[in-house]
């Protein structure tokens, strides 16, 4: 059965126009933003995580427990959930272009070019762990595959994930070490932390210096993100998120499979050193997609309840302006942790870092609700749309279409 367009958990009328938005998808995207912030904020709070070693200033059992839980529950799952939604939204954009009779490919290529430029600026000025440039490049592959069948997309996604896992497993068996000299890595972490504590020039220099290392990270993250794109594409083609009730049996099976296997792999990943250890990383690569899928299935089912609909109403505005919020998270973290602002890098325990993340997210929820009550798009979404459409779209919600 299909949902009525009056169901607030499914459709958000959003800005005036011929096409409505799926509020549950916006809410799911908003949850992914929180998970991404919880993972990424550690890289603002200290320079050590970039070098795959723990900050020696925070090595108590409590600190280690917090870091372990973040690795267990969120690391490698957050960006996969966000990537899945990118692929799903791609199908919505395809359908919208077809209904309006416009040529989709050149518009989408302009959109990807805009994302790439934003990503470069983001990586240099705010956060070298940027994902937008990766999305922009992988989006070209997704565009080239826009005509493939659902089964083909699913097989390609599974092969990508399995292939990366196989390569990592071979490297682990061969004794490859990601951190070959812990003492050198600790010294580099100290230097990076001191750089983050400096002014804007010091911070930007540190970001640029770390970019080559981030390119190495993308050798794993990139194929997994593309795999999630393809899973999202398949879900979009099957209208999975627009008929949650009709697919509840499937979503229940995703939970039944995803949680036990995903959590078992997450325990190996977190206990084995996370992204710093190839054995743990292999387990994470092979099982994180299942756990991320279980999260998504659980949230989608929850969003259909009375309480879930109220949660959707709170979360959806943040999801509608996810690009603005993603960049805004980095800006706020720079102001809190680097010498550009409060200069707290290296001084805040992991538990307090999490509290700061929740506070930032709460502020973004409130700001997003206030903004979307007045405007059709988030500020960065508006700029990207202007570049994509080569015209200035109307911004205020009250403006006639």
C-alpha cells in the first residue's frame, strides 16, 4: 500500500512546487548528519586521530571506553548511511528531470562540479577529511550507470565491498602495518595538535599538509561510498522509502541479519584497533554496510509510529539543508577547537567532545527549523542550485513559483 500524501512522516510539502519531498528521507539524512559529526569531531579535537594513534593525554579507561563505543557504533557506518541517501536522492532527481522534460546529465555534471569546488574549499579551510570531493568524483560513475538494472547495481555494490575486503584481508595476512612506527606517529600527532591550536594560517597549512594522507584513506572509503551509492540507487528504483509499510517485512529481515552480523563485525573492528589495524578494518569493511542498513531500517520503521512522526517533524528541516549543516558542523568545530576560536584542541576529553557534538547538533536542529520556516532551501543548497540551474532560484518560502 502507498502512503497518503497527508502523512507527515512520509511527505513534507516543503517549498512550494510541483514535487513534494519525503520527510522520512530528510529525517534519516538528519540522523546521518549527527552520526557523521560524532565521528568527525574527534579529528577537530585532536591531531592524533589523523595519524591513527590515540591522544596520550586522554588514555584513561573512561576515555578509551568512549572511543571504543564510537568505533563500535558509528565509525564507517555514518558515511555509508549518508552515501546510501545520496544514491537514493539521485533516483529522485532522475525522476524529477524526466517529469519536467529536462536534460538531466548536464545539470547533474554542473552540480557535481559545484560539489567538487565546495569540497576543495572545505578541505583546505575547514576539514581535510572532506567527503564532498569524493562524492563529486564518484557521482560521475553513478551518472554513467543511471540506466543499469537494479540487479546489476546490487551485484556491483556487493562486488565492490567484497573486493575491498579481500584486498585488505590479503594485506593483513601479509603482515602489512598501517602504523609502522608508533613513536613517529605520536610525534606527528603532537605536531598536528599544536598546529590546530594555532591561528588560521597554521590551521590551513596543517590541512594542506594532511591532504595526501587523506587521499590514501579514500582508496578504501571511495569504493565503499560508491557501493552505498548503488545500494541507494537500487532502493530508489524499488521505491523502498516511499512505501515503508509495504516493505516492512523486508526491513525486518534487514534488521534480523544486519544487527547480529554488523555488530559482531563492529566488535572485531573496534577491539582490533579500528581503522589503524588491517584485520579490524577488513571486518569493518565487510560488515559495516549491514549495520548501517539495520540502522536505516530501524529508523524508517520508527518514523511510521506516532512518536516517530513527531521526531520526523523535528529532524526533517535539518535533513533538507544537509549540505549547509555538514559544512556548518566543520565551521563550528573550527571555532570551538582550533586557535581560530577557543583553541580547545588537545585539551578536551572524549566524553566532553561528544557532549559538544550533541550541543552543536541541537543548535543546528533549531537553526534549521527557523531557516526552513522562512526559506525554500538552505543557504548552500540555494547556491548549489543556482549554479546547477544557471539562474537564481527564488529563496523565500512565500515567494510565488
